[in-house]
């Protein structure tokens, strides 16, 4: 059984209080957790996937805190990576509600172990080989599966070259 002495309890209360009232302290703790997840090689969503925190924020927690305070952070919002395959950088982060963050994560799901990705269009989980090669994208593949890309290209071609009568009459 873990026993805490009075000093420990007071200290715990102090930090809990501070966490709820001191925004800069709260944001530094957030940064600590981000760094911890990214440096933990057993964390399959962060460390194991090579997700990292940018050097600027690693070197200077105040630069992260200032960035957050100037870029829409408020209590109740979570930090969200816009492209789930890229790391924590000012360009790739924003503050959103938990619901928005879950939707974003859902949309970009890739399983690097199984080498599968959930298609952004049809939502089916398919092997990465079912996605066109694209060097600019994480793991060198597009976010939409071949089937969806081909279908979308066909639809676009049809719109441009063979407009349907309603569109022609406009
Ligand atoms: Zn698809």
C-alpha cells in the first residue's frame, strides 16, 4: 500500500490546483506528455511510428506555450496533428475538440505493421499496395485507394469531356 505523507499530499494538491488554473503550466505538461509518447518506442501510435516533436519545441517549452496561446488553444481543446502521419510542428498542429480530433484520426488511419490504410474516400481498409504510389505522401502512397482514384478520375473526365445535357444547357 502506498502511503503519502502530509507534504506529498499538499504538493500533489498544489500541482493539481496549478494544472487547473495556470495555463502556461498546463501547456508545459501537455508538451511533456507529447514528448514522452514520441520518445517511447513501445507506443504504437507515436514512438513506434516515428512521430516526433519538432526541435524548436523540444529545446524550448516556452516557444510551444507561446505558439499554443497565439494559435487558438483554450481549455477543453486538444492538440491535433493535421496530417496524422507527420509530427508535432507548428505547421502540422492545431487545437480542436475531441470529436474533431477523433474524426481526423479516423480519416487518416494507416497501420504500418499490417501495411494497410483506410481509404479516405470509401473508408475501406486495404493493403497499401492498393493505393497509388505518391512520394509526397506518408509511406509513399496516396490516401485514396486505386479503385476510388480511378473512379474519381473517370467521373472528372466525364464531366469535362462529356458534360451531361443539364450542364450543357446552362
Ligand atoms: Zn477507396
